[in-house]
């Protein structure tokens, strides 16, 4: 794994690891109990979840297997009301209570504002809004740090510019074939924020899965984008490098990214992560990747 500058979870003495396991799929399929046990007992000691993942079952399963001696750090997110879409300060507080109850904890190291698509930034920042509630949780010591986690670059950038947040989580926007989060990384770095880069495989197209070969970030790709992906795939073949290994290390080697969030949907995928992390990618590969030029706009740009 590439060496990165040592960093701690903001507001804590807990070291921040380069890999965080994403659990959005935990609880959607049978066998979730086994996967949850594997997630908290393996090599990687950070989990990312959310109030809404699998209708709360992701957090519930983690809470059922998580013990105080496990040494696992769990990050979660506040979500809008699943029935009404309301995402005000009261909803943030209820979301926090639901999450901590499921996880069986009293505090959280990082608590993100998650996909606030039903409100404007102005509404979120207003008295009684979602962001003042997050700030209150931080001031009370119930969360060590607060973050913004959302799809869509401009929205995330607007929240970063409020200077209210300690961390940002972007996904499907900074990968081997996409630089859409460049402004997010720049703004976050200027403010000393902790950066999580999620979905390094672009929703599956960079994982080598034929099922996802025609989609990026869960959206259909354009011919131009597909041609660029094919050139990157051919480059990996010339260097005898697995495409998903190159995709993961693209994020791991980026100094402005402090932890890469890898979604884990099965025990098999978790077991395969070791080999991807431990892969050695020669410097020459990155030089040739750069020579391919700036990737065309992705479907999520």
C-alpha cells in the first residue's frame, strides 16, 4: 500500500486508516450476519455506514456484532426522513438517536450530512436546520467531527465553502477514469479537511465485472467515455496489472485523499480486497496513464 502522511480521525486520537469498508449493501441480501462478523474481525478496521442503508439494517447488523474490544471505528451519516423527505435539525437529531441505538454506542467519530437533496444549502444552514444540529452534536461531544457526504460536485462544493465541516466524502467522482472531484479535493485541502474517496471502481465498471461494463456511477456511459475506459484497460493489460488493483491504487496514492471507501457486498469481495491493496503498481504505469490525457466527462459530471 502506498505510504501516506499519518493522519488521525478529526477531533480524536484515533489513527485514520487508508482503507474504509463501505457497508451500503450490508443487510440487503441473506447472509448479512456472517458478512457483518467478517467486517469487524478482519484486517481493515474502519467501517462506513448510514442511517438509511438497507433501511437501517446495515447499522443494526454492525451493532449486533460490534464489541468494545474489537477496535473498529464506525463512521455514519444523518439521513432525511424516509417517509416525508424532511431534513431539518429535528430530523438530524432523530437520525443520530436511531443510529447510535442500532450501533449500541453513545458517540460517533464522524457524522456526515448525507445526500441533502430535499433541502437547499440555505435551508440546511438556517437556524433549526440540519447543519446547526450537526454543529450542536459536535459541541456537545456526541460526535467528534462532522462531514458532508453527497453525490454531485457543485452541491458538495457549496457545503464545503460554508466552512462548517471537518470532513467530506465524495463518490464516483475521483477514479482512474474520472477527475470530476478535482474542485472538491482542492477546496477540502485548502481547509485542511479530511477527505474520504468512495467508490474507486466507479460503481463496478473498474472492478472487471461484465455486468457493469456499460455503466459508470450507475448511469449509462457515452461512447467517448467508453473508449477512454478501454484505453485504460488496455494499458493495465500491457503492464500485467489487474484493472481493479490499478483503480484502487489510483485513490490510495493520491495525497489529498486520506481514506478510500471500498464497498463490500460479500465475504468473497472482502477476502479479495487483500490482494488489491497489496498489489505493487510500477511508477511507469502512472506515467503512461497520465500520458493518456484528461478523461472525458463522466456520466456523473
